[in-house]
C-alpha cells in the first residue's frame, strides 16, 4: 500500500468549510424549487403539455431527493470531522489520503478499497449509484 499524505487540521477546516458551503447552496436551491413548484399548479389543456410538465416535475423531485441524500452525507461528514473520526477508511482502517479527501470530501474508503469494491460490483453486474464526482463514494 502506498504511503498517503495525512490530513492536517488546516485541511480539515478547509474541507468542513467546503462542505458547509455546498450544504448552504443545496438548501437554497431546494427552497427555490419549493417556491417554483407551488407556482406550477396551472392545468394545461393539452395532454402533451401536461405530460411534459409532469415529467419535468418528476425529474426535479428526483434531483432534489438525491441532493437531500447528499446533504445528509455531508452533515455526517462534518460530524465525523468534529468527532475526530474523519479520514479513516471504513474497510481497512488506514488513513485516507488528503488528495482523495479534498477531491471527494464525503468518501469513507481509501482509493485501494474503493477500487476493489467497484471491481467487485462490476463482476456482480451491479452499477454504483450515480452521484456527482464531488460527493462520490
């Protein structure tokens, strides 16, 4: 296993700030969505227009649900940082490299364990859940 650069207090502070900023951004977007959805109650006479509107609404709801899950993950990450449990791989117990933590702040696996997990999923024919690169793992 390659030697990884350990996370410093300065790194933790920066990661926590990035996570909190992203949470605030997603919460603001969710608020706008609620306001937008409340204003879309008009009944469209054309079936195609109604179907398109419902399709767009369903997509918006799915996107917000994914974002809600990401917010939960980010809050859990902040809690791990505050508790001093952040940056340790759940699989092998080794430190996760600072570069990986900066790229994917909510990760709970080192690169080796995550790679192994993805290979296993591929062999089993499962597809990992799609999440934005910033928040993957």
